[in-house]
């Protein structure tokens, strides 16, 4: 019988930093913060370089959190062993950015081909800038790419139960001037998500919908009721109302918080009064294209009204009489 001797190799207690989800996420956070600093300094080229690096590392962190094997070259068996905690004394080889983004299509919800291709373009420009004589970033403005970048980053972070603020640091850890960029970033990211949802809805399976098909889908959406989708809303909100979806134009639903109300009519004979209620939009969901929007910035990106009003009829509440005994 074989008896394992003291010379038998033992598994590592820790995964190598190159494929550790924690280490990859930490480095990605650093680069994302540097990207925002470059943005604040209006250094667009440096902004793009750090952003591209941050996005690739974020993608690797997401994959590594599932299992480190997902970020190593499969052709290198020693790298696979290292990813499983087996010592080989071999330098780990990780996958390229293009492979990262291809794999995210299978591990990140709603991360489709448009996101993968946009990420590849960002990564390719970075490689061309760093490893060739090509001025890859010349003529590129922030608006040309950052909406897609931040939108994609949000999707990856959401799959890791993280927010943008978790990625770049809290307000106390970044310059005050950068905090002002968050609103713009979130608005642009939401606009890009709306555009992506529109493209996906209009071209299911790569085939463009005809006018009659679109009209049929939009008419069918009129039968939807918000309470059938109440579980899709993250928050318990005071009211829900219908609005056209900014992406597909089908019937969607907004949930909002009540901010004010006022009595506009009282009928003491019937004992009822009419109240006008004011709500601010918080969250949106469209059952047809599955677009979800959350927060003031994303409501702004969709160009929803800042306030919604309705009327409600209720019994008049009378104050008790005192001192009439």
C-alpha cells in the first residue's frame, strides 16, 4: 500500500494573487479610481487607459469569484492546477481580455453581445495605444465610449452584489470633484442601457421586427398590470403607474414614493374627501424588453417626469370632540 510521505506536495492554502478574486477586484478598484482622477483632470487618453485596465480586471474578478480556473489559460495544465490550489512552481498564465469578455456572456446576467463587443473595442484601443505607434485615442471624446463602459461595469458589479460606489470607493476616499462626476456617469450609463435594450428588443435573435410585429407587441403590453410584476421591484413603494418604456415603447411601470398630498374636496354629507397625491419616481420595469431603471439619475436618463400626481377618495377622519361631556 502506498503511504503518502512527508515529501508529498500539499495544496496551497491561498490562491495566487494573479487569479485571486479579492486581489483582482482590489487592483481593479485602484485603476477605476485612477480613471476617474484622469477624467477629473480632463486627461481623456489616460482616462481611457485606466478604464480599460480596470474593466478587464473587474471581469476577471467576477470570473475568479466563481472559480479561479475561469481566468487561467486552459491549455496550460499547470495553471489549472495552480487555480485549484496545487503547487506546480509554475508562473500562472491568465486569459486575454477578449476571452474574459466572451466568458462574461455566460456568467453575467444581461451581458450580451453588444456589451462584449464594446468591451473588446475598448481593450483593443488600449492595446493599440500601448503596444504600437498608432494614436488609438486621438479624436475620441469621453461621450464616445464612457456610457457603454460604465453601463457594462454596472452589469458586472451587479452580478457581484456591488454598486459603482463600491468599486471606486466611498466619497471620503475620492476627491470631492470626482463625486460630482457620479451623476453624469450614472445618467450616461443608463442611457446606454436603454439604447442596448432598444436594440435587443427590435432585433430578437438578430432578425429585425416588422412594423406589424412591433404594433402587436405594443398592443399586447396594454393588458399588463403592474401587480403581476411586483416581485421584480426592489423596494416597497407607495404607488405604481404606467408609462411608455423609453426603450421599446411598450407599457412599463414606475414605482414611486409619496412626497406630498393635499385635500382638494370634502363632502361632509357623504363623509368622503378627495385627495391629490404627489409621487416621485424611484424604480422602473418593462416586462416587454426587461429594462430596469433605479434611482434619480436613471429616471433622468429615461426622461420620465420628475413628479406624478393622482387623486384618491377616502373617508374623512374627524378629530374627536373634547370638553363636551
